């Protein structure tokens, strides 16, 4: 069955990408053979860089053609006589519309026959695109405007509302987008230092998710005999599990280990590590906690022993310090450790507010 339009256009800041935007893009996909999504802002809203918006769009709408711009990217793709700057957010609307026409026709090499918006400005936007395209392509089709949910009856949401408090209004964010607002706590420590108990307790207290140590699962599954290739797989799976859990979390997610631990065991068992695992070990977290071995060692049948625990703790100390990673020592009883980590989390929340996390990495960069 043929669709109503050949090619549709959706333009937005997507800071953040919310379900209202998704309704718009979904409508375009329903009615067009091809859909182009363009995103830019000048100045950019703090905490919503192009790479984050680009990742959201790719995750939610991989079937679209996407162009997410910065000033630097614009200068790299424009030819002689092309625009050298992104139109300001509150600038001349005609300049803005012609800029979109340029991006379609001169950068992407296409015209569109429909533009989808939730605003009344969509009619003059479509008319200006038609004029722009026909300057050099007289037979370009007339651009039609498709107005979607102008009254915000289906989805009463706005970027301003979500920027103010994405957690309160998370129902308007897909899991892939909300995950970017979730802060990560990484618990590190030698064997039998209470990491898992602390992770479960913190998650229960906060009403959020915790991510078990995948390396321990596969260790048990394979009877303690791992192959070198298993180490990279463990790192990738740990990160994948973190990202999936983050979309279900509430403000914070507790990670019972990180790829840094897998790096330790790779060197310990095999004397080397895959370059991909070395890169994963650089994954950033909002709060790194090192659990101190200040209580009796407990042997559960899978652990190396008390001396190994202290060796591992010393390795973590060296690695965290050499990498310049700030960390919190968790000491004492479980209640004391919960209080120490909780206080650090409150301090981070107070300082950073609700902005997306600078430490959140694209899966490809982190190795998932």
C-alpha cells in the first residue's frame, strides 16, 4: 500500500527527545516512504549535546535519515556560499526555514513533500520550503504541512517541563532516553567485601535497580574455567545490563562492579587484556565506591582467599589513583556503608541537579 507522501521532514531541538516528539516522528513514518529528522540548537541547552540527542534518535528511530548539527559539524559539511552558523533559537524564522531547506537540498541532496509539526508555524514553514526548493528545482513538489496534536491533548508535555525535572515527568520519556538521566554508582572491592549486599540494600532503600556482577555468573556457569575471549564478553554484557537496567531505574542505578574488575581478572588469569576491554575499563560513573576489607573474610566456595582479597584491594587503590578517578571508601557495618554512600549521592544530586550525565557513554564507545 502506497503512502501519502514520498519524503517527510521533522525538525526539532529534542532536548530532550520526548514522547510528543516521538508521536510526531511516528506519524511521519506512517505517512511517508522516507523520513528525515534534523536537530540543532544555538546555543545548545546545557547538558543536551549533539551526541546525546543523536544517540536517542538513532535508538528510537533507526529507520530515519538523521542530521544532528553543531557549529563545527556545520562548517565541515557546508560548501562555498553555504551557511556558516546555526540560526539562533529565537532568531528570524525565515532564516531558520531556509536553513532547513539548505540542509535538505544541498547537504542531503533531497527535497521533501511534507513537514510534520505540532505548531501553527508549520504552514509558513512548508510554504518557505517550497519556495526554497523551487529556486533551483522548479518542478519540486509543493511541501504540505501535517499538524499533529497541536493542543497537546494526547501528550501534554514540553521540553521546558522535562528540562526542569525529567524524573518527575519520566512517563513522557522512553526508556532509552530516561536512562541518560539516571546516575550510576559503581561498587568496587576485593572478594568478600560486601559489594553485592551493599548494592542490593542501596537499591531497596532507593526503590531502584541494581546490576549484579555478570562475571560471577559466567564463572559459576563454567565451573571457574574461563577462556580469554570470555573476558571481553563479560565486559560487554556488564555494560549492556547496566544500560538496560538504567531505563527501568529511579534516578540512580547501583552497579555491583564495572569492566575495571574484569580487567583485573583478565590480567590476573591470562596476563593480558583485549584492547576493547582496556577501553571498557575507562567507563565513567557518577560515584565510584571502594569497599574496604575491614571485616572477616567469608569463603563461599568460589573465592580465592583473604590474602588475594587484600591483593585485589591494593590493585584497585593503584588503578583508581593512577586513572585520576575520585572514589569513596566504604567502611564499617552495612548500615554505616549505606549512610556513607547515601550522603555522597545526595551531594552529587545537589551539585548537578537534573542534567543528563556527562559520564554516560554511547554503547559503541564503552564496548557494549
